[in-house]
C-alpha cells in the first residue's frame, strides 16, 4: 500500500491551520481539540481516498484508529465519518475470526449510528439503516431488538424515512409475532400504520411516474407480507374477542373499522357493530364516513348519502373526500338519480384530479341511459358522450389498471355507435360534426359511426 510521508501530512496540516482557525463550522469539539485533530483527519481522509480508488479493504483497517479518534473527539467533523464508518466497521466484522470479536464490532456499529443521530439528527432514516444492518448481521438472534429499532424509526416520523424501511418495519413485525413475542393483532395494527405511511408517500409523488412506480412496488411488498393475515375471516377472528371484551374502547373501534374498511370487509357483522358503536361514542367526519360505507354495504342508499354528505363537510384528507364523493355517486346511481350521481362523481374528480374512476363512472351512467334519450337513433348518441368521458379518464390517469379498463370500455361502447346511414337519415349528419346529446345528459359531442 502507498503511505504518505508524515512530513507531508504535517505540512498539509500546517497549511490548513489558518483556514481552520478562521472557519466557523462546528466539529463538535473545542477549537483547540479541532486544531490538534488536523493531522489525524488528513491521514484518515488519505486512507479513505485510497480505499475508494482501489477498493482494497486494508486501507479501511488503516483508517480505523484515526476514524475512531475523530469520532470520539470531534463527532461533527463530517457526516461522511458515519457513512465511511459503516464500511470500516463492516470490514472488521467480516474479518473477525471469533463470534466474540465480531459482536464487539457489531456493537460499535450500532453505537456509531446512535452517535450520528446525536450529532446530525435524521433519526428515522438512520434508525432504519441501523435496524436493517442489525438484521443482516445477527438475523433471528436480534428479532426483538430489530423490531424495537424499526418501531422507534416509525415513531420518529415519516418525513425523512425511506419507504423501503416501512416495508422492513412490517416484515420485522411479522418476525416478532411469529417468534411468539406478541399477539397477531400487532401485525394488523402495524400494517395499518405502514399502509397509511405508504399511501401518503404515494400521494406526495403523484405526477412522478418513476417514483410512483417505486412506491407502488413497496406497497405491493407490504401487501404481500401482510397477506397471510389479510383475509376478512382472519381479521374478524383477531378482533372479535377484543371487541367483546372492550366495546367502548374508542381507539380499538377506530382500528377495527379502519382495517376492515381498508381490506374490503364491510359486509362483516363485526364491521357493522363496531361502526355503529364508534359513531354513538364519537360522531365525527371520519365516523360519518364509516357509517356511510356501512349503509352502502347494507344497500341503505338514502342513509349512505345522508352520512356521507355530512362527512365531506369536515373531512380533510384527499383520499377520504374522494372516497365519500364516489360512494355518494354510487348511492345515487343505485337510486337511478343520474344527474345527482354525475354531480357527485365530478366532485370526486375535483377532490383528486389524478383519478380516472369518476369519469369512468359517468361514462357508465351515460351508456346505461340510451332508453332515456330521444335522438331517432335508439339513443345510440349516448355512446359518443360516454367515450368522451372515457378519453378524459385516460388523459388524467395513466395507471396501467385504468388504461386497461378504459380501453376495454371504449371498444365495447364503440360497437354501439350508429351506422353512417342511420345518422344521416335521422339527423342529416356525418362523422366529425357536432351533436348535442339530449335528455338529462345535455352534453355536446361529435358524431362517430361504425
């Protein structure tokens, strides 16, 4: 290995002295100690540079005593101390000849993460790295400690926590429960937390197709990890006994209704009982939304509209406002109140302009209205207006699921276009000309024939 002359290092340090004395950046130590550490920092940085150029781990072994001295005396010298520290300590961990020696360096790595947090913050993200490293290094022997670290990362906040660690948090929860250290309800409770975090992250990257795809992948990973616990029967088995034991526990009721609604278990008697109990104890926009969901599931559409209309007055989350308007629209549809249904779906589109579903629902309303429109073409003009709405759905929502559904519907509805001769005979019109679809639809479109 190439070694720099100590005289060269000291010369560099002497050259740097005026700059260091003049600088104001805090190294986490006194100016005197900072001055004393200059030569050590220079030697350490030279070793790291050689390692990066050569990938020879011997330079990491050389860097270790200097690195350790810098961290101990001036822990804020640079955040890179901790980034490089991972490589340094893992080199020693991999080189250890006995478990006892290996464990010493693993503990030092864990302590280093704590020191980084103490000096640079970013607790959630750093704790995520710490937990992942501990799991990789100790595996099942560290199940409880890994779970506790991930839990602390989640508690510290989600703003600086990479979405990948949210999935790891869920995986560590499952390992923790399978090890017999907690009841299965913990898996469901923590899934609720993790799912909300990833949903918020997905909302925050809307419009960025690359990031959206990445977060969608994490969500798929989360759902896959949770799938053994996700069936309605499993969820009901987990929560029924708790509900019977403590039916007035508002926090429990929120968990039960929230997870059952999220997993589509809204026809379960437990959902009905828990929702009604929660609404009686704590009427709020959130509980009104759940009552609306429940009423819709029971085919009590008038009640659903009433609850959901109250809910949207106080809801603040975009996804909840959107959901409420969609359910109002579907409830009106079931009552054949098409104009009111369309208005509700348009409100949903305003709540979340990235969703194609509201326009798909309106298109379906139009397509089902052929018998209600007198156009001398057996109402076939409604399919022109329906396809207009489907094209709108494609323009605002580029998700694979939406595009696939819309293309199938367009193909289906286009098959119902009138023939050229029928349009000419009925309206004296041809392809591309404007036409006002009558009846409750009342929209301008263009002629299309098959």
